[in-house]
C-alpha cells in the first residue's frame, strides 16, 4: 500500500495522454495500442478509490489492487524508457536543435521534429511494442476481474478529497505540545513524591505501564522536567532505547548523556568503570519504551548498585511483565477521561481566539469524538488533525463523527480506529507521502528537505503550472505535521525535522507490508507472494552491501535507504545490476570510497545521496543517469574533482556540494536548466588560474532561472560577475563566499590585488529583490559592495535574515537599519571595524531596524566604540542624529568576544522591548547600567574589566560567570533568579579580592542581593527567590548550616550550590524546609 494506486493511476493517465498525443507514440507505431491502454486505465481507475477503502477488509479486493499497482509500476518504467531512448536517438541526428535554449531531454519531450527517423533501432521499437501490448492484455484481465468483486460496487461515503468543499489545507506549521488535564498533574505529582521519598535501596526503579498512545512518554517527560526532580537529581539522563542495541553502545550513550566522554573506549569493562565514575552524584535515568529487560539485568543494574551515588530509574513500557521482571514500582497509566480529552481536543483544534465560539458550538459533537477515542491521547490528537483540516463548523465535525470507519472493522491488527480515520481523510497524494515516512528507523530524524526529494523521485508529487514541486511537497510535509501524524522536533523547527510516534509507525508498517522490506535495526517484515518488493530500508549494514533474495530475484526495487551503516565499505557491480528500476538510492554516512561504473545503468534513478561518504571519485558514466533529479555530495572530504559528465544531467533539480573540498566544478553547469537548489558551487579553478576555462564561471548562472537556493564559493576567482544573478525571479536564499584566509603553508598572495579583484567581482553581483535570506562570508574588499550600501529598502524589500562574517578589510558597516523586514542579524569577524556609529542606521531613517528581533555581534577583535549618534560635542555638531525609533522590536542582543569594546551605546535604554542581553569576552567594558526595558535575562561571562551592574530595575534573571573585577551589583529591584560562578576561573585575581574571598567568602555586592532589604531609595527591593552557585569546595563548606555564609543562604527561598568539579552539592529550600548536602561524604 506504499504506493496509493488511485493517485498513481491519475498520474499515469495524465502522462499517457501526453504520450499518445505526441509524435514519439506515432514513431514507435503503438498509437492504437496506447489509446486502448488509456481507455482501459480510465475504466479501472474509476474503481480504485473504492478499492483502496475496501481492501483492508476484503482479501480479494486487496489482491486485485496489488495487481493494478504492479501494472502501473511497469507502465511507469516503459514510459521512462521511451523518453530515454528518444533522447539518445535525437542526439545522433544533425539538427538546428543544437542552437535551441532547451536541454536535450526537454527537447525530446516536446519536440516538433519528425522523430520517426530517430528510432533506427528496430529492436527497441519491437520490444516497446510487445511490452505495451502485454500491458494491454493484462490490464484487460484486471478490468474484467473487477466485475467479479461485489465490494467494488457498494457505495462508500466520500472522502474530504472527493467532496472538495470541506477540505482545508493546513498551510502554517502551528506546532503545539499539549500537556493538559488534572489526571497527568496528579500522576506526575504522585510519582515525583514517591521518587523523592525513596526507600532503603541505593537504586530504585519505577515503571509507567500502559498501551501505546496512552501518554506514557508525556508523563515521563513531565516528571523528568519537574523542578523538584532537577533539584534532587543533578544528573539526569533520558534514553530512548532503539529496537536493537549493543551493551557497548548503551553504556556509551548513558555516559555521554550524563556529561562524560568515552567515545574512544571500546572495552566493556572500561566503560562500566567510566559509567560508575560519571554517576558520582544523585541521578535519574529515564529509559523510554523498554521492551527487553535483559540489558538492564545484565549490564546496568549491577553497575549502578556498585556505584557511590544513589539514584532512580524510570522506565516506560507497554508490557507489565517487563516492569515486574525488573522489580520496578509500577504505575499504570490511566486512560484520559472525557473532560480532559475534550480540553486536549479543544486546545489542539483552536488556532485563534476568533474560533473559540465556533468550537464551543460543536462541543457536544467533540465530546462524542473524544469518547470514540477510548481515552487514548494519541487517538484524540490525530482526530484533531482531521478537524483542523476542516472548517470550524458543527456540520463538518458531524461528518467526521458519522464516518463509517468508526463502525466497521477495517483492520486486521489492533490499532485505534482513529488512526484509520486520519489516514483515510488524507488526499491520495498525501497518503503516499505519509506511508513513505515509515521507511525511516524509529526516532530517526526525518528532515523535510530529504523527504521532499524522495517523494518527488518516487513520483508522489504532481506537477502544476507555476508551482514548484518542492514547494508543493513542503506544503504536504506541513500538512502531515499539522494533522499530528508526524511529531516535529521543537528544537529544530527551522530545518523542519520530525519523527513518527511508535503506534503510528506500527500502523503504517502494517499498511505497507505488501511492498516494503526492513532489514536490521530490530525491524522485521515479510513480503506477500502476490506482490513484488518495491522499497527496502536497511539499518546497520557492514562490509559489502547485500539484499534479500526476493529483492534480487524480482529486480523491482524503487527505493533503497541505508541508515546507521558507517561500516559499509563497498558496493559491488553485481549488486547494482539488481537495481534496474531504482528511483531513490541513499548511501549517505557510509564508508564507501567508490561506485562501480555500472551505476550509469540505473537510468530510472532520480535521487542519489552520497553525503558524508569516503567517496574519492565519481565514474564518468554517472552522466548516463538522464533522469537524475537530486545529487547530494556534501561533506565528502576525499572528493576533489567531478567528472565532466555531471554537466549532462539535464533533469537535475538539486546539486549539493557544500563543504566538499573541490578544486573546481566542470564548466557546463549552465546547461542544467531545471536546477533550483545549488550549494557549494566553486568558481574557477584552484590548481591553475590560467586554466580557468576548465572551471565553472559566474556567467553560467545566467540561464538558471529556476534557482531558489544558491551558495557560491571562492567568488574572487571569477574574471567577471556581471549579470550573474539577473533573471532569478524565484531566488530566496543566497550564500556568497569569497576565498578563506590563506592557511599556513599556502603561497603568499598580493593583498592589494586581492582587495581590488574582490571589490570588482562583488560589485558586479547584484542579488535580486526576492532574497529573503543572505549570507556574506570571506569578502576581501575594503568597502562593501554598492548593492548593500545604497537603497537597501528597495534592493532587499523581503530580506529577513542576514549574516555578515569574515569581512577582514571593511572599516565601516553598511546602513543595515534601512532593511524593512530584517528580523535576524549576525555580524562577525569584521576585524577592521573600530567604531560603529549612526551610519549603521542609514541616512535620514525614521526608524532603525524596524523589524529586527535578534542581533548578534561576535569576534570583533578591534571594535572599540559603539554609538547610536545621540552624543553631541557642541550645539553646532553636524553629526547625524539617531532615528526617532531605535530597534522597536529587538528582544535579544548577544555580544561575544569583542575584547576592546569600551561601552554600550548611549540610547540602548531607549530600546523598548529588549528581553535578553548576553555579553561575553568584552574585557574593556566597565559597566552595564540604566537598561529599564531589559526584563528576562542578563548574562555576563568572562568580562575581565567589568566593574558595575546597576539600575536595571525590571531584570528578573542574572547570570555572572568569570567576571573577576566586578564590585558593584545594585538597584536590580525585580531580580528573582541569580546564578553565580565564583571565584572566577581567571588567574588575574587581585590581592584585595583574595582577602575578601578568604575572609568573607562572597563578594561584597552579593549580600545586598541575597539579604532582605526593606527600602532602596523610594522603592522596595524584592529579595532573590532562587540562587545557583558554582564555587570552590572551601567556599561551599562555608555555605553549610552553621558556616560563615549560612546567613546569606538561609535568606533565599531556593538554593542550589555545587563545587567547581560538580561532585559536592548543597540544596536548600526555605518553605517547605529542605536541606541536603554530600559535602561531608566528599571530604571523606
């Protein structure tokens, strides 16, 4: 079921209609047979929608659909071969087509030439004719068999795709993580209390047991994140155990998660010793989804009991016998009651306050839907995914409630019916994409960019006029996330990474069981004898790559993905010969060094991923992959050249070369007219500049009008950059990289000539106004290019993300404040910049950086002065005044490693929405003061000259680390949380401070923050609510009850203190009172 026959049939019919209407069909002499095939396909296709819905409950229908799918795959292969052979023959005919702007392959698809003479190979004519006639006969039999299947004649309720009026695509990625209801709060509170109370055992086990999708992991995560758990267990480890793992891998992962380093250790005994030493303090280890207790019994249990620290183990499992065999205290996860279920559904469905009334009117229907989900939060969430795709009207919700799926037993496995409802509600094209996701191993991050290219290669994404397939595929991905069928990584939203819930994965694996084989990684699968294996997912392959016998015999594979196979070293020629129908081939993250030349025989291949391999060269026959759409060669550290034939891949849409040390890219890239993503394009030739003609030049970019993403390397090697980026109406992201600074051992360069060449080329490059993300790196000119110094509001009206780094010779920054949509700005390694003034805002600007939210400035080694232009030396001072609005949306300012910066700019106090400020390595900065709008966090680290922090009246959190001269910290009236590393790690510790440290212990300013103060001036100062301290062991002893500094500690409601090495700790809570330390045992 991995290929949805209904969707593939529609695509095949559209393709065949184009074939029948073209001259190629007449040239082959098969127009009559092709027209007959088309008519029969239309008849069969009419029943496929019903058949797909009925096949799970009717084995005869299931077998009939399988036959249709096999036939459609063969039709797809035949269509490919016709196009390929047509292109070959066309190349042999002298024609004026050589002067055409179209690529050879696109010419063959829409040629107006007489093509009969192109097919001089009678053998090919004969074979294609026979295959089409055979397909006709087989499809006729399938059509006749349809009449013998009564299930296909029974009416079904239309899907949302068929009705058309209720389906509403989720176009925005509205990610929510819902933990709702009193049930989970009570369960979490109870388990935390039990774990804190503990018993006589050094290591105690607790288990959360329940069915898949009931919320075990959610409950475990809530416990893991509980503040009381964090306070009592300084070492916390979360492990999601894979289906198959070794003892060594398990130990390494625990040690790594606990903060240890052991990747070079391979001995089990050494790892156990390291394991015990890492867990030197109280610990919590969460083992999520435990299915086999053996590893616990054989490895972890004794190691933990032999250690010095006490701890807790929390596991989640579906099998209560697993928990009992591990002698764990069992907590059975309860099903969600109706009230909490409705709260979850309402929160998940609601996207805006304006929808609240409509949702309330449908509450009665919503509660009934919750009841059908039988208390499973996962089932409720996937149902909300269905509801989110529909209008917020009661009548639409009632359609979902009345679906026949609730009342029929469609599945042969024990899955929630809500999953089948969510699956059937998907449009047919989206179903294919959803099923494909299960090829990834459990918990393996699925990047949308990878999935999208695989979907396109498999033919799952339809073509629409003026809509890029990649854009449509990204909408599909967002739709799956919005429907709660994929779980997004909340820490990686920019890259659109996600995983799939185990229950959903099991459900999908059941659906695709007839076409897909899983090898390794603890996954097992069996293929139906009625179908041919089309997709294989392999984990942990080693040595030479091998396939199951059934795959070798059938030679019908379309997708081959490899995961966690870093020890795979070779691909044999014989292996390639079994992959004649392959569309997707992923060999990334393996140790292969070469590909056999027979790779060129894979004429159907669309996607080839060789990222992070040891590949040293590509065979020249790679140019024979005439259908290749994606070629990935990023991070290939041993690859230095590419074959000239790469410029013959005329269907290429995506070429990825970033971070691969290529000397040059062959001239001819401009022939790849369909390319829309091009990374790591090296300009010119590294070996011999006189042989520039061998390398790709900027002029080759001119015909590439479909580009959305472009990354250029070593721009200065181009003789000219004129018009390189013209005719780029869709370009959104642009990376411009010059040559990196010369490394030791390189030949000396003429600095002046380099600057002149850089300015010449960069000035000629004029990015289009469509750019939304721009990165400039290694620019060697003395002045920034004209296109980023003038009329920025008109040149870049959509630019929201900008990075400028390693521009070594520019003394002034561009007027970036004029960019109307800029939200993120990074400036780094501008070594020649000494002062930054009002020129950054732009001439006569009413508002500077009107949309900027995040500003990061780092590695500015010579930067000394920062001014907003508010300073006036005299009344007649002609200096430009600052704009009326300064950074109105700025919420985060980050300054790192700017050692000569003397002061923050006057006027920073006028920035109205500043939430966080981080300053690190600004050794000449003496004070941070008068920032009334700074509210959430001030973090200062390794600022050797910092003397004062004061008058930041709204600040709630302060982190001070390694600021050795700090003497005054006051008038922080709203401070709630203080974190201090003291004494600093610096060696430049003055005698006066040493006297203070040994006599009093804490710096003088600390008492003013920790002790209660009634009045400071005319305001009342609230004392700090929590205090985190990392200090020396002697200072930690002085903080103990009865010690010199206990008078400070006892005033603070919550204190967490630890020695510099992390081994000794003190935890104190004022109410309810709690006092815990291990300082005495550490001393012993």
